[in-house]
């Protein structure tokens, strides 16, 4: 079965006065029908730009876009603006980080849903209104008929994101792209929104791409996870493998920097040293090498490709360390060793 | 909302009261010609001047003069009579107001249409040739003095002295009630001349605002919904970007309703601006008071209108 969305070597570069910003620099991934893909990475790793490009929302005069993004066989990178507009909000919908600024402050919430319906369906106002109310109810907004006439500022943060979700789903898209949908919300509301997305995903049998910087969020609801760093996917695997047998040092860093309930409480969190690289002057060789505790001289020259690990073709990683070394490093790290200790023992022990 | 408006209206009265007092004080504090002397003609004898002084009440003390004026105003809505020709100030203002209103409102229509459309296109096609030419032109429009622009337009287009004789020139104003067609053609040049700098300013204002609004999250949402770009700009972008335009338009129209002195002078339009100017020349206090109060009234009322309009534009605005 061919995937619903297949992104192949997507590059999005922006020409700016300071130089060429390589926001997305060769990203490939795919989402199957009815599956949930999590894309994880720091701010500026290119997560959002990739998705906006798929939606055709990053086309600007200074953007240089190449590669392919096939949705149901149609290449969205080559598609005309009109074809993309027809697709947006209809087959592919998107929700955003901050639901308050993402809803128009001057229009009633219900009216914004009606507008979304009428952008794609020839229905009259009262039919559209009924459908909008139905969807507001479906996302758990109490008394949707009355709430239909409220303005966004009269909603709470969680309710606004529910309304955004209702607006995105109102034309029953096959793919929902959720760009940090819970980042701006309280923790308790975050869980509710994730549950809601998971429930609707199953009910409506749609595929979901969940963009986040929070591994805890993707752990809940995804099937596959792609880890992005500096405009590329550095590891892509089944969710279970990302948490159980991660292969990339950056993924290890992400996992070690979040608190876990199954670990001793006094175990310190290990931050990833350094800062994300400038997207104008990317490091030579492996993009992650300036921050990687296990770097070898060769890694500063050779650019790693995203390749399957020997025993699992579905688990792909872009790392120059030998597979055997990576396995042993992760064993040591998950046993509680600090990165420097693991490095001293394994990398400098001559195995690399 | 109603309580808010009522409260604001009470403040309008207080404010106008203050304005009249200040105008009165300024008139007597600053050196100006003696109205009685002016009225008496070229070679007046002292008795005549004294008689006029008495007739106009100028021989009374200042507080008494002010009290008399205010008494007439408050009790009878009587603005007094001209020191120079005994014409009722109220009558004179009502006679002159249609010309000024025609000029101000017509110019506002011109500058809003031009300003909003040019500003929108410039914002959407930022850095295009259109944008550059329009914004360069706007700079000229803002910088050009109204009287220069007025004289230039007469020199070029007036049907008496112009190079291309297409529009009626200076002094051709005809009231709307007399001949609508002539009224319209006679005001075409004044409208455009008066509107030029406003249109330029509004175009720049809207362009800046719209560029900012178009990078808002809710615009991205509108596009993500699959709306046509036209609808995104008109319904979602301009709706937000227009708010400061409403403020500016309200205040500018308010100011112009109190008289557009320069434009009225260049085109010889008998409006409030000319009336105010002439009455200052003639030390005609009742007429000055009348025009000043009228101007102040329009400005504060348009302020109120703008504030109330805000509540309709932005549902987040609430007055109590």
C-alpha cells in the first residue's frame, strides 16, 4: 500500500540579507492512511516549515523549494496554487500552536467554522451552521449552539484549541497536521487535547502528523516518530523503537533530558550541550557533531545519510558511529552512565 | 453602552463651555483691532464709536459681556450677532456649513477610496513597481502644501485659466440645492486637492498595518482553511488593518467640518473656514466664537463616534 503522504528529499531554503537559510535541508518521511506520525525537534529544526511547505503555505518570493511531497499521488510541491488551495482545509487540514492568535479576533467562532465549510462545500448557511454546531459538540464544547455565537476571546484556551480542531476537521480531512497543538496550553488541558486528537483520529480514520518539541507528547499518541535536527530527519522509527532502542546521539540527548517515572527520582536530567547550529552556516560533516559527545574526527568531514539499521529496515538513522558502538553506548546510557563515561569506555576504548 | 454615550455627551457640554471661555479670554488678551472702531468706518467721530461700543455691549466689563453671551447661548441657543454687520451668527453658520460639509465629506470619500485601495495593493504587492511608485507618490502628496497643489491644479485644469480647460475653476461653487451637476463639477478640483495629502497618508498607514496583519497567525489559519487569497486579504486582513484608518478618518473629518481654510481660500468656496478667517480679520467676536464652537463640537463628536465605532469593529472592546 502506498503511503498517504510521501515527502521525498524536501528542501526549503530562504534567501535573506544575511545569507541562505537552509530551514529544511533534505527531509524524507511518509505517513500511512490512518496512522499518526510524530515529528520531534527543537525550535528551528525545520518541523513547522516542512509542514507549511507541504500545505503550500511557505511559498514566498525568497523561498527556494525543491523535492517532492506526494499526497495520494499528487505532488504538492509542483501543484498549482489553486490546486493547493482546494486541498487545504479539505483533504489536508492544519491546527496551530496558539489557538488565541490563530482564530480571527473579530469574527464569531461559529462563523469561522461556517466559512471553512463553505470554502469547500456548496451548502447554504443554515446547513453549514448545523454542521459547525455538530462538530463543536464533537470536540467536546458544551452547549455548542450557544457557543456558536461567541467570539474567540470568550473561550478558554483549551476551548479555543477544541474550536480550532473542530474547524480543521469540519470537512473531514484525510490528513491532519497538528503543529505543536498543546504547547500553549496548561498541562491538564494538554492531555485532554491529545486524547481528543487521538479519539477523533480513530473515529474519522485520518492520518495525523503531530509536530512537537516534547517527546512526552508523542509517546502518548503516535505510531511512528521522526526526529528532526537542523533541517533534517536524523532518526525515523516505530515509536516503540525510539523509546526502547534509539540509535542517534541526539535522540539519546532528548530522551535523557526529559523526566521519566520509571527512573530513580534523584537521577539528574542531562541537557544536550551547546545550541542548535545557525541554519545559514551549517557545520561541516555531520550537523550534530559540534554537540555530539561521541564525535570522531571523521564526523567533521563526512555528511551521514539517513540509512536503515542492519536488523530493521523500518528504523533509519543518520549517524556515522558503527551500529555496534551505538548499541553499546545506549546500553551504558540507559544503565545510568553519564555521556562522558560512556564515551571514555566505548568510543575511546577503540571500538570506533 | 447607552450610559457611556450619555456620559460622554455630558463631557462634550463641559468641554464646549471651556472652549468658549478660552476663546473669549484669548480674544481680549491678545492685541486686536477695536471692533467698534472697525464698525464705525473710515473717519468716525468719537460719539459714533461710543454709541457702537454701547450698542455691542463692549462698554460692559468682561465678565458681564461673557455672562450676556452665555445667557443667550444657553437659554435661547442664540449665538449672538456679528459685530460688523448684525447678521445672526447662527444663520451665517447654517448658510456656510453646506459648502464646508460638501467639501469635507466629498474629499473624505475621495481620500478613503484612493488611500484604501492604493494601500491594500501596495501591501499585497510589496516591493513591486506599483508599490514603489505609489509610495513615492504618497511621499510627494504628504509633503505638498495644499495651497501649492490648489494653485497648480487651477493652473493646469481650471476652465478659465488652465492649460487643459476641463474643470470649473476658483469661485465656481454652487450649492447642491441650486444645481447638483454644477455643485459636483465645481467641487471636483477642491476634493482632489484637499484629499491628496490625506489619501497619501492613509495609503501609507494602511499599507504598514496590512503588512503587519498579513503575518498574523489568524491569516495563516485563513489560508490553511483553503480560502481564496482575495477573501483572506479582504475579509481577514483588511478587517483588522482598517481599525486605525477609522480613527484617523473620524478625527480628520471632524477637523475639516470645522472649516478647511486653505482649500476654501484657494477655490474661493464660501465655507466655515473662510468665515472664521474673515471674522478674525474683523475682530468679530461673536462670529469667532460661533466658528470655534462649531469646530470644537465636530471634533469632540467625531471622537465619540470613533470610540463607539470601535466597539462595533472589535468585539473585544466594551464600554461601561
